[in-house]
C-alpha cells in the first residue's frame, strides 16, 4: 500500500481485496468450469452494485457516485493485483465521449448508455488501406457518412458507434451513429491476442441527423483525445496491479522446492533478475500514485497520464517476460496466468495510443506547448 494513502483509501483497498476474493475469483472459477456467462455476469454486477463499485465510474447527475481519480486508481490497481479478471463487469458504463452531451443525445443515448439500456462502442481507428478519412457530408438536416472504421471494440454487439468523422469545412467531429441505420455495414469481426473482440464497419452513405454531432462540429479530436486520455490512468493502474501480482507469483515460485534440489531463489543469478522485477514494479507504482494524486488535486494530467501509461505498460511487458523466463516452460502453457498476462500486456502498448505516438505527444507537450511536469 503506498504509504500516504488516507485511512478511507486504505479501507477502500481492503474492500476491493475482499470483493476480488469473495466474488471475482469464485466467479472466474465457475466460468472456467463452464457456468453460464450471462448468469455469472448478472451476479457479479449485482454484487458490485451492493458493494458500491458499480457506480464509481458514473456521473452524479445520473445517480452515480463519480469516484475521484485516486479512489479509482486504488480500486483498479487492487483488483489487478488479485489477478481477479472479470473487472469489466464490476464498473458501470461511463459517459465516454458523450460526457456533457446536450439534448437530444443526453436523453436518447447518454442516459440510456449509463442505465445499461444501450451499449456504445468507440469508432476512431481507420484501417491502413482506407481510401479516405470517414466523411460526413451535410445534406439538409442530415449528414451522409462514408468511410471505414476498424478495431471497434465491442462493435458487433453495440447499439451505437461514437465515430470520429470529417465534416467538410468544419473539421473532425464526434458523431453518434446508430447501428441499425441503413448503410451501416458490419464488414468483419475479429479477436485480438488479449481476448477482446472487435469489428470493422463500412458506412455507405449512412444518413445521420445533424443533432447526433456530440458538442460542436470541429471539436471531435480534442473530445476523442480526452476520452482516450481518461482511460490512460486506468490502464496504468491495471498494469501496475498486474506487475504486483506477477512479483508475488514469482516470489512464491522462487521460495518453493525445485527439481535441482534447492529453491531457485537461492541462486544469485536468479536473485538479480528477481530484484529487477521489484525495482521496476516499485518505480511504476510510485509513478502511478504520483500521477493519480496530481489528477486528484485537479491538475490537467495529459502529459503525466502519457508517462504513466507508457511506463506502466512497458514495465508490465518486461516484468511478465522475465517472470516467464524464471518460472520456465509451464508458464507458457495455454491458460497459465502468466501466459494470459503476457498476451494482455502486449496489447496495452498499442490500445489507447501506441507508445511511440504517445512519446511524440509528450515531446510536443513540452517543446511546442510548454506543458508537463517532472
Ligand atoms: C486491444 C485493442 C483495443 C482497441 N480498441 C479500439 C477501439 O475501441 N476503437 C478504436 O477506434 N481503435 C481501437 N484500437 C486500435 C488502436 O487505437 C490502434 O491500434 C492504435 O491507435 C494504433 O493505430 P494503428 O493500429 O492504426 O497503427 P498505426 O497508426 O499505423 O501505428 C503503427 C505504428 O507506427 C508508428 N507510428 C504511427 N504513427 C506515427 C507517427 N506519427 N510518428 C512516428 N511513429 C508513428 C508507431 O510505432 C505505431 O506503433 C484498439 C487496439 C487494441 C490493440
């Protein structure tokens, strides 16, 4: 536990440890044994609502408790450190790019998404071979959308797509496109190595009301980047929690009997690698909590959030790789916790901003905009 957390934050972490042990780990066990997914999901959600975790990510205006950045960091890191999985069912849907949307979207889409009545997906990435950026051409009170979006996570089961489009003469804008709009074609579904599911959508002159533009035309990119930025601290917290889980796993392994006759932890070469795991995890955890505290006091953490996300996810990749080396071949068995974390860690260096693209943003933040702290 980072030393300077208040007693309230420590109590929150203790509650998350209990929830992970009593609800998440047993649910994951039942799921692995073939239990019905819908039934388990409903049970986890209901337990999360009773425990007060579900509403932490939801705005007060819609009945949520809107937890602070530090509270969310404590909970996310603690769940990941338990390697509990299923945390995507613990938190209620957040507002995402619809945060602060005006009517009619506030009632028709934001409220419905927060209540769990409609599901949103985020359509930002263009495929490498896209002939042009997805364009929304004005046509009276409607916009005609043409283009392709790829890697839309959860897109196949979403009710609407928050889509980054170019409105000629007005610039990049976020547009809500209902999935059942004629001309919205689900072209392909695929899965990435971390286990998440995505979709490619083609828009063939899909006709969407102008009132579905979120905020003002032209402010789509900052809105989209804010949404992505908000998720970076969350990813960093989960990556650091996973590092802690891995260090604990390796500690147990090094202290256990080994085929060579002495525990592996008695060997100096192994101890050096083990110390590296601890150094890196300590550094990543320190960085995470400092960034969460800056966010907690209201600082704009665009630059520090980038530092935290890049460092924590790259550290996780190094930590899990070394851990697999120390544990040996059984860690590569499909279904082993380290094998699963290895696949998840790899995705995190691309999702929500590729590491090198974030590095460029960070350099721009200081060199061109004079922003960011050390
Ligand atoms: C698990 C997962 C979930 C995702 N979910 C979504 C989602 O819900 N919605 C969505 O829209 N997208 C999603 N994505 C896509 C993700 O946002 C992109 O993969 C990521 O932004 C990189 O874009 P790209 O794949 O087009 O690669 P590119 O943009 O082609 O980048 C590939 C590499 O090229 C280099 N590069 C790119 N641009 C520059 C530059 N300007 N300067 C220097 N080097 C550069 C970097 O090394 C980069 O890693 C998801 C991805 C993953 C892995």
